[in-house]
C-alpha cells in the first residue's frame, strides 16, 4: 500500500483521512457520504474540466439544465449500477477515458467533427454516454472505501446526492464566469484557444491515468 | 442528428485551424507528459530531461523509505538485567550503540520487599566516542518506570544511571532490545563489560 501512496495522493481519490473516517463508520451515514460526494465533485478537476467543456457555448439556462441533466442521468446510472452489481473496473482505465472525454468535448466545441470527419455524434447523446463513464469513475472511488453491506444503498445514495450538490455548486461558478467572459468582444477568438488548451489538458489527464494504469 | 447548432454558438472554424488546434494540443500534452509527469510520477524518463531537471523519481517510495528505514548488518540483541540498590546505592548500565542505531527499552523500579513501585533518581544519557568527554542527557528525573526508543545521536555508550535515595532496598529491572554489541555495568568503582550474543 505504501508504494502506491504517492500515486494515490496525486490521482483524484478520496483522501486518506476521509477514507479512514467513513470506513470506521458503521451503518448509515448520510451527511458524511453526502459531504464526500460533494467534495469529490468540487475538487475533481477531471469532472470539472468536462463540465467546462459541456457548458462552454451554452447560452441559455434551459440548455445548461438539459445537458447537465443528461450528464447527471448518465453518471447516476453507472455510479449506482457499478456499486450495486460490484463491477470491478480498473479506476485508472476509467479515468483515462474520462480524460479523453474532456479532449472529445473540446474537439466538438471547435467543430472538429464536422470539419474533419464531416459527421458528428449527437452532442446530447455524447454527454449521456460520457456521463456513464464518469459515473463508473465515481463508482470505483466509492468502492475503494469498502462500504459496509448493511447500509450500502443509503450511503451510496447519499454520496450520489452529494455529487449532484457539488456539481450544482461548481456549475454555478463555471456558468457565471463563462457568462461574464462571453460578453467580451474577444470571447470568440479566446474561445478557440481555450478549447485547444482544454483538449490538451484532456490528453494530459488521459496520458497520466493511462501511465498509472500501465505502471502501478 | 445535428442538434448542436440549435443549442450552442458554433465557432466558425476551418479544417486547417482544427487540425492545427489538435496538433498543438497534442504536442503540448506530449511535452508535459514526457518532460514532467512521466519522470516525476512514474520514474520513466524517455528523453532524459526529467533527470536534467532533477524531478526524476520525485514520487519514488525508495526516496521516502530511505529516511525511515536504517539498515543494519548485524543481528539485534535482547538483554534483561536487574539490580538491587540499597539506600544510597547507585549503578550505571550502558550499551555500545553506533550513531543512528536504535534500541527499545523499558525499566521499572520496585521495592525489593513487597514489590510495590518505588521511585529512583535516574539519568538516561550517552557518552560519545567521537568527542572526548562529551555527554548528553536524554531523560532524567525521579520515577519508577520509563520506556521508549532511543536512536543514538552519536557513536558511544548509551544507558542509565540509577540511584536509590529512599530508605528501603529497590530493585531496578531493565529490558531492552536493539542493535548494540556490548553492555557495560559501572558499579562500586568497577566496570563489567559483556559482549552480547
């Protein structure tokens, strides 16, 4: 375990003291799991970068809600399914795909699919599908905590609710900043560069997680 | 299929700009990964740049454990002794420990008759072999027991002085384990050296 610590410290996991605390709890613990879910989302740069990509060009609140609901639906299905059915997916492998989802969204944002492939997967479908992968990532983090079986469902639901609260908090900030930025004249030019950087960050995340998958 | 146009402002891009963006994103990611992340996090340094920047093996567990583990060639020893001290008698008992070697210890002082705890004066200290006449006190005072770990701060002999200032005979019982090689007992003006097996 010690040899893996430096990697775990850097990877986006539920950290040592938090993990030991909830593992020491017996029975239902609604608030601690809710808090952990919210914290995981608010401090989760992989999920946050993806959300930035998703809402980058969404101007109407209605669209923000629609896209984020699809993402939420996707990640809730696999978070709960993964935990309940005890899917044993490799966390690094899933986190690699989550990194690629960031790059995908940025590529979509600069209209890459139509310019290069002349075809584009429905953006809403893509958000739902990548939501499923993000949920699998959440499930692996929750499974690391070796939940006690008797209150598994309630704790998992609490975690999921916490994730949505954290997501709402993060989104409010992201949407507010993007809204201010969008009003500036330079937005169109900077938007292209910003999505290029976002794509690069997605590649870096994917490369980092895939290296961890290969070598740890 | 094409719902995106209805939801979002689409950037006016061209094939060339998109290809350039992908290329730039990919090159930036590749540079960050090979120069920083792979050497620092995974100790893989394909270009040797991590070594040049001094970040190779930043997260290697070996670097951490080197501070926490001190390797010893020889076997460790265990020792248990007890001394009876009449009123106003004293004794000193020490171990040869080289710098950085460690020892676990625990001693108790009890009345020789009856076995109740009985305080003695003690001074846990070391005498250096490196600097002539240098002594350092680790723990001193009055008490009927003490236990702990010593990591020898210098090459020398390290141990206890116990004195009975009470009116009754006291028995001091010491047990230790550690990477020492010999013990020395100073009592009544004599030194008794003992190689420990």
